[in-house]
C-alpha cells in the first residue's frame, strides 16, 4: 500500500529540497518565497487530511445520545399504551401511536442532521484549503508569465520586462515552476485520497487539471528554449 497512495511527508521533503534548489540557483528571486509558502500549505494539508480521516467524536456522541433519548421516549410511550390499553378507547390509542411515530420521525431527523453535520464541517475545511491551493497555483503562474523565450535576441522597449536570465537559467526557472505546479496538484489530490466526498473530489480534480494545464504552458516555453539552443548550435557548426 505504500506505493498506492501519496505520502504527505514525502511531498513535504520534496518541497523543502525544491525550495533550497531555488534559493541556491536564484537567491534574489521571489519564486523561492512562493515555494516556501507552498511548503507551509503542504504542512497545513498534512494536518487537515489527518483530521479529516478521523471521526468527530463529539458528533458521534451526539448521535448516540439522540438515539438513546428517542428509544427511551418510544419505550415509555409503548409502555404507557400497554398499561392503559384496557381502559383506553380506540381513538386515544391511535392518537398515542401517532405521537410515537412523530417522535420517531423527529429523532430520525435529528440523527440525520447530526450525521450530515460531520460531513459538512469536513467539506468546509477541505474546500477552504483547496481554495488556498488554487490561489497559489495562479501565483506560481504569474511568476513564469514574463519569462518569455522569444525575448532572446529581440529588441526590447522601455516597457519590456527585465530578461536577465541565460537560456540555461530560464530553463531551470521554468522547470522549478513546473515542479511547484505538479506538487500543488498532488497536495490537492491528498484531500480526495483521504476524504471520500463528491464535492471535494471534484474540486481537487479541477485543481489538478488547472495545475496540469499551466504546467503544459511552462513546458512549451522550455521546449522553445531548448529547440532554439539546438538550432543555434547547428548554425555555429555550419559556420
């Protein structure tokens, strides 16, 4: 089973190593701070999914108390009906049975409400965390937005973004962005892995798809840089 599920600890270790790699390669870049923030979210994710996998004892106790109270009242009602059946008219008996049925319906509604409360509370926690992951994915995308490979050799204007990276550095920077996007998707998958709620599973899948789509954009840029580099090397050999 160790190779069939995502290990939150391993994701954390990977993020920490990635943060160090970014800081060593680009010490002044904000991307390292974004990675550090993603590591914080990863720690929160580990805590959240651990709690989501555990039952909420106080709600389970509440369900038990409601059931016990309902059974007690129902038993008391049945006992009263049996005690008075010899002297009770049929209309009074029907009225007592109706009251017992209504009591059972109220108890059932209370049990359902408490049972669904646990799922609603867990869903709310998971959805808030997934929203944070979605937000940081867009932040990562913003950091790679101006890293355009077509800027090499192009005539820049005053409004053009700074482009001080070499082709090798640009590939490394974009690759770090891709890795962060991939890890963000894996953090989202942890919620779907440990909490079987349709809404959470759908939201986690949407975030994974978002991260995958943005990562594909990044790899298109990497491919352009690498292809351009090979073309330049071929031209130099011809010359």
